[in-house]
């Protein structure tokens, strides 16, 4: 029996699965975020996330941490280039492959078939595969230059509206959003709240977590929050449309698989479905998550046709 591991390393958490060569899923594990490893702190975080997630999956499977694996694939947020050396040291496998988390998500969702996957969590990205195997991506530029449609983007839009209103040049009045930000940060004004978001007390993931509060306000009828979520959904649909047009010249109407916490918002999901439908791209539910997608890529890298993954 040969053993394979798949890892989905994201900006919020890392998940791992271990399975045998028949596709029998033996164990799962999880760890913290691991999206950047170009500095000492990021590398330490990556090492901890991989060790915890892979170690947890092996432990659940009743396997020793030192067990030799036939193959492993790790889908990494933030790109694979700065992580190959590190993960090769951490994962004892004959073949170690490092991909992006979007590639792993697409494989898990569509099982190798032509499709697009839109990931909207802390960040946002779309990747599509055409009928001829061509791959195209859109977005995923990170929170400074992009990630439109992400949880961080939702909070950024909400914060900008509140700041502009407080300074006297924004409209309409985002009264409920402002109250939320002041309460969450313990601030007396929006500028003070903004400064708090630049401190270590408010890392990017914690800021992005406030998207849930924006969604709560939209559910209660707050017009500014509704507009923000509509903007988010349309941005995500635009990512899907851009990627699909690059790989589907025959206009086959490739299916779109939505993944990530942002899509738990009913407002976002409804608008996203409407936008994709108008583009001729039906929404589908993923077959598997990104960790299983990475597992399937590990099989492929070892020259195996991926078996049907079965939960133990």
C-alpha cells in the first residue's frame, strides 16, 4: 500500500489529508495560515502549519510522523516559489509537488474537467481550465493591490465609506457600519479605528473577519452594506468571466464552482449566481475541497489516474 498526502495552505488555515493508492481517505488534519514564507516569521508560521496539518492527518490515520509517503502535493496561497524548499524538508515523500491553492481547489472541485473555481475568503482569486487543458487565472493580487470580492475587500469598502462620511465628503450616511467599527475597535472615531487596523493587534485575518458583521447589517436592511456586498459579488463574477473567456473560445458555458467563506453570505451568493447565469456559466457545488484536490494532484504527479476518493 502506497500513501499520499494533499495539503491546502490558505491565508486563514491549512488543511491536510492522507489516503492510500486506492483512494481510501485515512485521516485529516489542520493548522494555521501559511501564505508567505519570504521572512523569518512567515517561514516559521509555514513550518508550524505544515507540521500540524500533516502530522494531524497522519495521527488520525494511525500512522507515525516518520512514515515514508509515496507522494505529496501542497497547494499554497501566495504562490509556490518561496515554499518548495521548506515543504520538501518537512514532508517525507518520494515525490513532493508544490502548486497554488487555486490549482488544488480547481482539481478538487471539478475533478480535472473544464471549469472555473472562484475562491473568496480572506483573499480572492479565480482559475479556469479550458477544454484543451489551458489554464487562466484572474485576481489573487493580495490585499494591497487587489483581492476584490474578498472578505478583506468587503471591510475595506465599508471602512472607506465610513471614513469619507466622517470627513464630510461621503454619502450616503453609513451610520450602522460606523457604529459597528467603533464598537469592535473600542474607538471614539473612525480615524482612531483606522489607526488600530494598522497595529499588530489587528492582523489582516482579524480585519477580514469583520466582513461577517457587514453581512449581518445587510441582512437587517442596511443599504450601504447591501451595496458593498453587491459590489463584492459582481467583482467575483467578473473574475470568473475574465478567466473563462481566456480558455473557452467556443463559448461552451463552463461551470463555476464558488469556494470560500464569503460565499456563505446569502446576499453575495444570490447576486453571484445571477451574474454568472447572465454570462451563461452555471453554478456547481464542488466535489471536494482543496486538500483533496491537492491529493488528486499528488496521484497525477506519480503517474496515477486519480481514483475516486472514499471517506473512511
